[in-house]
C-alpha cells in the first residue's frame, strides 16, 4: 500500500492491526507511532522507572504484533487490550520488586534541567509519582487510567476486569488519598491559592 504516512491518521487502530497482519508495513509504523507513547506513559506511571517502562512498552507492542493475525475486530478495542497487557506486565514487575533488597536498587537519576520552571515541573512530576506510589496498586491503576491517560470508566472497567461502579469507587478513594498526600506541599510545588 503506497499512501502518505499521514493518510493513516484517520484509520482506526483495529483496521491498522488487520492491515499489519496482512503485511502492510506502513500500517505497522502508523500504529506503533500512535500507541507506543501511550503504552510507555502508562507503564512509567505504574512503575516509576523509565528503563522498566521502556521494557514493558516494548514487550506489550511485541505481544500486539504476535496476536495481529488472530485479532477479531469489534470484540475489544486495541487500546483496551494493550492497556490490560501493560497493566499485567507492570503488576508482574511490581511483585518481583517487593522481593528485591532496597539497598540494591540504584538511586534515580537527577534530570539536568537548568531553568527554574523546568525544575518546578520535575518536582511536581516527582511529587505526583511519589504520591501515586503510595496508593494501593488497584487505586493507582484506576487513577492513572482515568485521570492521566484520560480513559472512561467503562473502558477502565474492562481493562481492570471490574465493574464501572468499582472504577468510580477506586478513583474517588485514590483522588482523596492523593489530595491528602499532596495537601501540605502546595506552596513548595508552586501552587498558589487564588
């Protein structure tokens, strides 16, 4: 298929996956470009470690390519399937981490951003990640999918294999817990009450 790359922007994820399964390399590139940032961002927010998130994103995309030939359009959204795979891979890694001695974990790298605004953004992101890390695993997953990834409750319910009402409950409790953790840091993080 010889079409401009941007022509794929209007093609659905399902259709691109089917095109890839039929040997269309341009469809694979378009789907990879579209989905990899989402997958990587979700994995990073779940794990808090960029290198591990990159490994998870790569594995999730490989799994997507492996199932392409068997993909049944209309049964599930590609993104729903992919977020579920990422969540499962992250959960596996988080469980393995619990058995690792804390002293063997390297210190996180300090990003070298010189501008004050850049430093503030880094501090805010780190504060959010630390607060997310303090949440129970299921609350963290629901909050990340809803408020960071922007997914709707029905899709989150499908990804997490729970009811939409349970998603609402998890996200509400997670938001309250995050607000409590971050409440005393408003001024430090540069948030002003108007």
